[in-house]
C-alpha cells in the first residue's frame, strides 16, 4: 500500500502558492511583490483598527494618534502597495505575489482606506493590540530588514527560512496580546513592588542624575534577567519552557520573538519587579523599555559586523548567537542581554576570537511548528 501523502505545513503551502522557481534577486519582481503584500496587509489591518477601535486597539494608544497623519500614511501605504504589485506583475512571469497584494489592497480600499469613519464606541473589556503590532512591524522590520540585507552574516539565508511563519505568529502574539501582558506581568509586579519597596532607598535612587539612573536601570534589569535566565536553563521544569526559545535553527531579527508565554511572563515580571523595587524614575524605566525592545531583537539578527572592542562591553549578535549555538562549547553561556560583563563576573562568558557558532537549536530535538503547538509542547508528557 502507498504511504499517504505527507500533510503540508502552512509554510510549505505558502511556498507552493508563491514559489515559481525563478530568481528572487533585485529586479525580478520578487522583492516588489513581497513588499507590496506586506504594505497592503499592514494597511488592511490599520483600516480594520479604524472600524473596530474598541476591540483592536490599545486604550493607552487609542487617544494619542495624530489622526490626519495616520489617514495619510494608510493612503500612501496603499498606493505604494498597488504600485509595487503592478511592478511585480510586470517583472515576474507568475503573478501570485502581485495579485495577492492587489486583493489585500482592494479589501482595504473597499473598507474605506484611510478615510474610513471611526465609530463612536465605548471601550471593550477585552481587546487586542493590532495597532501595536502594525507599529511593531513598521519600527522593527523597517530598521532590521535593511540592516540584515546590507550586512548579512549568513548570505542567502533569506527572510523565509524554516520556521519564519511560527516566529511571525510569535511577533504577532507578543504585540497583540498586550492586554494579557499588562494583567499577567505589570499588575502583579506593581502590587508586589509596592509591598517590597523601601521608601528611603527609593528616594536615594531618585535623587541620582537621570543618566546614572538609566545606566543603573540597565544593570539591575540585566542582573535580574541573568538570574532568571540561568534558572530557566538549570531547572528541568523551567527548561521545558525556555527550550522553545532555543528551538530556532536560523537566527535573524524575527527569531528573538520565539518565547513561550510562561517564559515571557516569569522573566518580564521578575525583571520589572526588580526595577520597581529599586524605584527608578518613570522616564528612566520607559527609556530602558525602549532600549530592551530593540536590543533583545538586535542580538538575534543575521548581522555580521562586529567591533572587537565594543562587543566586550555591549552585547552584539555574535555574543547572543553563541548562546543559541548547538556545539557543546555553547552550552549554558552568555546569559546577559545587554552587558557581557555580567557573564564575565559569573564565569559564563564565551566569545572565541573571530568565530561564530556552526549552527543553532537544541541538539537532537526539534520543536513542533506553530505558536499554538509550541504553547502546549512543554506540557507534553513525552518530554
Ligand atoms: Zn537561553
Ligand atoms: Zn535568544
């Protein structure tokens, strides 16, 4: 009897729809097609936010948008998406990319594009941060995709490497589920932080110059993160969850998003608790949050440039790539996110001169694909 045909993963299915076996370099209509799809999709999601702000946008952001500017940006994005779709269809024999971009742009146009009316609706109890996701893609991808394209470590790896769809789901969830984060991370950390605070010590911290507070903020946060991260590696029950992060086999800016919810909630909660107990000024905390949201992504990037002097003091991609390495020498090293000196203090620093790891992942094991499957993976009895 014949074996049943293997079921296609979503990634393979997408590749089959869009692949035409033709070159993808500049001038082949591939880049314009992909860029057209991304822009049209972002515009469509933005227009959906416009129609259902109470369910799809964060209350903290909802009131603050410069509306005229956002409307203009959506319309310009749509125009660009349609132009790129047309260009792709001119240059490329198979039209799947261009047609998809046009369908998405058409849906956004049908819904009113940038000119759509905003309904006067109250706030919903449960909401998604779709607006936060769109802003996240625009700010992160817009910086890191060109950087990786211009200075790649592993040339030819491409954006659509194995696991890209899983990691895109993580990127989406980490932004769209902002409400869950504020309930599960922020609220308990604030409550516990108030109980543990020593007012006189906090007053002393707040009397320091702002820059000193910011620098201390980075140090305290990375020390807390270091301790929690080491625990996630050392304690088998916690490793089940953190293993998800280490299951990426290709490193790029998107790979850093792959973190199990339990990992995110415990790590962020405890780091935030440490910062709140220390009592730093709110602006220093916000500056730190902006830094970590970029730096934690950057250290995963497929980005080759390095500075011998700088990489000893500031975590660069090579430092964190070693944390993900499959070879035995890469086991349990480089736990810090910002400051490699912390690993030097605790004897876990590993940065062999001039070398990068040969590969990434968990030796001998492969995680299932998809956010939902990886969410339940640590609970599987078979592990
Ligand atoms: Zn780790
Ligand atoms: Zn990592």
